């Protein structure tokens, strides 16, 4: 896959490689995509937490229980696998 970037982004990527923190531009882009994915997943979990707040009074203050967290983790993993399929 080839990605076109505006000059400012190209300079930013080059500066990240030059800093020595990344070996090449692809590594910079992969890290950026990982951060984006993590941010979106965190936002989705927060939205679910808010949506289900108070539904189960045993959970307390809308926080997910350990069982809820395990279910959410399984759902996220299933979603990730589905997204990777062609």
C-alpha cells in the first residue's frame, strides 16, 4: 500500500525517523495507526460504559465488573479479527 502525505506530514515522519525512535517511515505510520485504533477502542468502551451506567446496580457507579470487562475484551478481539478478514 502506498500512502500520499502532504509535505508537512512527510517532514514530521522524517523527523521521527531521524530522532532514532523509529527505524523507518513504515514504523512511524504503524505506530500512528495503533494509537488511532487504541483511541477508538477506548472511546467505544467509554461509550458503552456510559450507555450501561446504572443498568446493573450490582456493578456500582456504572463501572464494568470483571466479568463485563472480559466480555468487552472478547468482543473487541472478535471485532479486530473480523476487520482483518478480506
